[in-house]
């Protein structure tokens, strides 16, 4: 008798869950905001401000710095109602991204340079985004329909992806009419709508009242050494993809904003279509094999970035690069296999922190190398990261945790 309920269309399960629908709408709005900010930003700063690669690297390093506060923001959800924090976070994010439309007027008003104003604005909205991330995770679990958590989380991820796809498509149609400023204003307004939606939820959760309650925020244990190394290297690779791969097309090849929008639109569609397959590959072949193949392919992609200077070939590499996100899935399932339940959340938090270290360092170092030596050096560095990941993957053995180097650890 339970089978029909399990196969009931999911919208019927959540249609009477007011909080779930409001959160899904919020996630859609935030995804839509990124559907404008991510694909247009590189062309925007190059065309409007003639930003050098070194300055771009410094800007990105500053923008990633609030990521180190993720644990602090997560702690705040124990003290303040998560919807209120979420609303405040998205208000900051929406105002910050919308302010890109008035960088020059703001700079003139304050008597500063446009580049400095651009950097301050980027850090401002990044604080909102990085504070929203743990709040979204908290509310996602809190508002999940009973016994439907997996489907619910997948539905939220789809909602975010559809938001990104929708705004990318709108940007392709309206970019010539609204230009950068109009699109950033639209993105900021959409995120502000998300802030209002999350503010309308009713939080049934509360700070834990028990004085004996104690939850780790960070967990650094030798037995998770391989996970830490791989998540660190993944952060370096992520930054090379998000920043320098696009910059190579925009600055190096003069790729127009319409091409970048189209490439990211294709990436989103392929990501939605291939995500289930990637998950099945991890389940079938295991984390070690899928990570090894992924990192070997990333090495080839980075090597191609280093030496190819053809827009079509670089575009193909960019699409292939985006499909190699299987590593993120495999790392999560690997940690789930080697860690007891109480260790997973604090270890993931530590992983976020380690992931942000290269997110700050790689733009700084890469920007300097690009301007002084050339783009080839930056992507050879990326190939080195991929090779190091491939080597570290040889110790990914979830069924033999004692084989991991330094697995021995003192008792708590």
C-alpha cells in the first residue's frame, strides 16, 4: 500500500508545505542571480574598467575571503532564527550584486576609484552569500517533508539550476537592450525577492536549549588526511576553472559575452542531464576509480588550456571541464564511508575552510604569473594540481581506512 505514495508526484507532497515552497522559491531566485553574475562578470570588468589580470586575481581573492567565516555563520543559526539570518544575508547579497549597476556613480560620490569600489562591492555581497550557504543547508533539512529528504534536496538543487538557466536565457535575449548594468540590477532585485520569500517562512526550529549540548564546528583528524588534501586541491582547480578558464576566453581570445552566456547555459543543461549518471558511476566503480579518471582527464584539460589558443577548442575544453564535477560527488561519498555520522558535518565544515585557502591564494598567485610570465604558466600550475590529485587518489580506499597515511590518531 506504500508503493503508490512513494511514486506520487513530488509537487503533491510539498504543495501543502508552505515553508518548503517558499524555500524552493528562494533557491530559485538566488540561482537566478548567479545566472547573471557568473557569466557576465569577466566581460563586465574588462569592458567597463579594463581590469588587468593581476587586479582581477586580487579582486577574486578578496571576494573569497568571507568563506573562512562559514563556521561562524553556521554557529549563528544556533542563536538566531535561521529565516531572519537568511533574509538579512540575501538582502546584503541582492544589494551588493545590484550595486554593480552603479559602480562609477558610487565611486564618484565617495571620491574613490572605480576599481576599489568594485572590490568593496564584491566583498560586500560575498559576505551575504557565504552567510547564506550554511543557512540554506540548515533550512533545507528543517523544512524537508517527512521521509522525503533525498527527493527534497534533489528538488532544491533542480530549482537552483532552473533559476540559473532561466536568467541565463533571459540575459541572452535582453543583454543588448539592458546591457550589463540593467542585468545586474535585475539579478539584485531577484535575490531581494528571495530575501522576502525566506522571511515569510515560519521557523519551527530553535537554538538547542540543553546546557549539555556540544557540537563540534571543526574537526581535524589524521584519519581524514587524504580527504583534506583532495578537497584542498579541488579548491585550487575550481578557482582555475571559474576564473582563469573564462578569463582566457574573454581576455585572451576576445570572446563576447553572448558566447560565455551560451557556454554556461550549455554547461547547466549538461550538468542537469548527467548528474544522475555521474552518481551511478561512483556507486558502480567506486571513489578511487572515478576520482582517478576524473583527475587524469583534468590534467589533459589543463594542459590543453596551457597551449591551445583557438576559441572553438577552448570552448570545448570548457564544457568538458565542467562535466568533471564527479570528483565532488566521489569525495562526499568517500567521507560518508570512512567517517562516523557525528564526524561528517564538522569534517565537511573543515573541508569548506580548506577549500577556501586555495580559493584565496590561487587568484593572487595566478594573476601575478599571468601578467608577468603568461597564461601558459597558470594552466601548467593547474595541471600540476590535477597530477597531485591523481597521486593522492591512490590512497582513497574507503574499505581499508588503515591504509591511509597517518591514520593512527590519539584517543579523544
